[in-house]
C-alpha cells in the first residue's frame, strides 16, 4: 500500500498518456472503437508464463562469453565491482554476434511457436531483432509506470520478458494483468522462465532495486504478421507518438512458418541500434564515463 501511494500520481499520468496514444492510433487507422478494441484485446494478449531449456537455448552463457566473463560468473553479484556493468555492456556493443545468434534461435524455436498457438492461421511474425538488456543494480531505478504504446510501440505487440538472474521483490518488474486492471504483481522466478504480457497496452513499472542482488533481464516484442500493418502510426494526431520502430527498417525481423511447423527468419540478422537502448545509446564512451565520474 505504501508503494502504491508513492506512485499513484505517476500511474494516473501514465494511464492518461496510454489512452491518448491509443486514441490517436485508432483515429489514424480510421477504425471504430469496437473494431479497434477487438484487434488489440484478443486472447493473444493474455498474460502467461513459459519455461524453456537453458541448455538448449543458452542465453546467459552466450552473453557471458560475448562480454568476456567466465561461465561461472554470477551476474547477480556484478555490482560488487563498480566498473563491471559499464565494462560488460561496452564489450557487448562490439561483440554481440554469438549472443544474437542464440537469441534468434530462441525466438524462432520458443517464442514464435508460443505466440502463433494463440492465433488462427498465424504463419508470419515480426520480432525485435535484438533484445533490450536491463542491468539494474541495488540502489538503481529502471523506469516508472508506462505502457509501451506511449513510446511509439505498436499496440498489438506482445512483450516477452526473460530474467537471466533471480527476479522478485523490488528487483522485479510490476505489471497489471489487463488494460486498466491495476492489479499490480511482480514477475517472480529465475533464469528459465519467460513472462508473456501485453506491455503495449498494460501499464508496467519497476521500483528502486532494494534487494541485495543485481537484476539482469532481456525484453523484446513480437507482432503477428496480420496485425503489423493493420494499424497506422498515430504520431500526427494530438496525444499520439511516432512509431520509430516501424518507421525505418532495422528494428523488426520477420519470420515465417514452414510447412513442417518450424519458423524461419527472412533475411539477415539485424545490427542493434539506439532503439534497443543501452549500450547502443552511447555514442562516445569516454564522454559517457567522464560524465558518470563527475556525477552528471
């Protein structure tokens, strides 16, 4: 209750922004409210949990290898070295290919089949070509209440959230189970689970990490092929946001279902850019480190 009272005003603002962004997309798409709602509130967007074999899809091990850490390194304890986080992410920015290959296989083999099972005749899916990587150390804060549509994401995108460390308590992501329910609950678990939820329309947020361990997690989005172009960008409507993720290529890969039921990516792997966040938002590492050391 104390936590809820602290963020209540932020929740109200986030709810208003979400409704404005959705309204702008509906208007830009020339859809009635009933047609729009039937598209963005299908059973595809029901929150769910999935598990996966971490040996078959070694996301954590491949990440450790790319950042030159030992395979037995405990990511949950990297905060004991004040420079470890930046060093790890800077290394990844120049050496991500092996991790991306494992990630891509994971999406095609685990996430795409899971998503398609919620739809009828789904044989094409667009997916984030490289995940957002979150490293939230004790005392750090990630992001306040929001729905991804207010950042320009497609309202039919489905979030997949993969912790690479233990997750729970104040180190977790809190979310509502459906649009407007505000039944806040944290993701709880460990490496090997996947949380699927409608992050484009459901509010979610993280508190300050007051736990004694670092949370490292991946998050990324998938959109059913039939929905990808079904809605227009609402950026030119009051309250809307520009969909920078579809506006230019390089963010979403596309995959199709083969006759044998497996999924195959179309085209090459995509190089990550600033749209997937840190560390690709850093243009000058020396300047970035200097600013941090000076408390900027």
